[in-house]
C-alpha cells in the first residue's frame, strides 16, 4: 500500500533544488507499524463481549498497481485508486480465540 503523493508545493519546499515530484507517497506496510504514521481518525469503545475495541483509520491510502495479473492488457498509465484503510483490534473473542487485528 502507498500513501498519497505530496503536493507540488510540499515537494518543492522539501526539495528546493527541484526535480520531478513523485507519483506516490511513502510505503504503508501492514506488518511494520513504524510505516503507518499517525492515523487520520481513531476511536475506542469498551464492550462487554469483546473488551476494548480500537478502530484506527488512514485516509487516501492506495495499492501500488503493477502491470501483472488483471492489468496485463491495460494500455497507458495505471490509475491510482485511493480509499480509507481501517484497522480494528479487540482485546478478546467470545469463543476464547486469539484476537487478530482486521
């Protein structure tokens, strides 16, 4: 997953010597929390069944599409399709299983 590209103004302030602005922003990797950054929204709710439920969301995240698989016949530049990524984590499951984030 990728973050959005910086605006031209942000890019030129960070790189005053110029250069071509990137098409994509930094990487967002699920197993590496250090790549997540601050969420755009966060909520916590205490429930009887699941304990504390935490939801975090990052806006404008998009997959990095490649020319493989379903895009193999696509001509031209691949689209950037942005969306909101939501992560939900609970303390416990009703059946006693190990709660993994989703």
